[in-house]
C-alpha cells in the first residue's frame, strides 16, 4: 500500500492490498478500496514532462465501495454509497447509490447503503429487502433516500 502526500482518508475506511492512493485523492468516511484498485492524479502523464502542477482532485464520498482492480480516472467524484464493480474504469462523476460496471464505467443499477442491489418499480421507487430503506429515483442520473422504514 502507498499513501501519497496531501491525501485525506476518513474514519472507518478499509484499504486492501496493492492499493496506491496518490496526492489529490480524498476518501470520506467508510470508503472501501478493494485489492489492487487504482487512483490516478494526472490525466496525461509523461515521465519526461513534470505535471504535478496539473493534479486533478478525486473525491470518493462517504460509504462508497471501489471493487478489486477498478480504475478511477482523476478529476471525478464517486457519490455516497456508490458501488464500483471489480475491474470497472470510472471516466466521469458517479451519482450516489449507483452501481458502476464495465470499461468505460456505466450505471448498471442501484445499491442500498447496506450494499444490496435495488429493484426499482416503474415509478422509480425501490425498497431494500435487508435494511428496509426506501429509495426514489430523482432523475435519470440519481437516486435518493425516500424514507427510513426500519422496523
């Protein structure tokens, strides 16, 4: 594991083996970084051209999961409780609760704060079968907590 200078790591984060977190990366509380996931900090690096003054900050918000071997291209934000699947390549901002897969990464679904996939109905509303949180699609690109129905 490598932790560079000027990196912020929140409380309760889990950083697995072979992860390098370079300058410009911020992990909020409760972020999970799976084995060998990758963060970049310069968009177009060259060994002979110093570009550390061109750092693009990357923000991983509270509770997000970055799967094994995923790559996060610098300059983007990963939303709260988003789930980046193993091997995905994130090339743009990720909304809260989004499940991202593929290269380039795309929204393949939505996940609850507890990490369970959500099935949304025709109105864009979904209930977690495990923790009983209810979610509602705000627009085509985001999801929010609608209500807390803990029993």
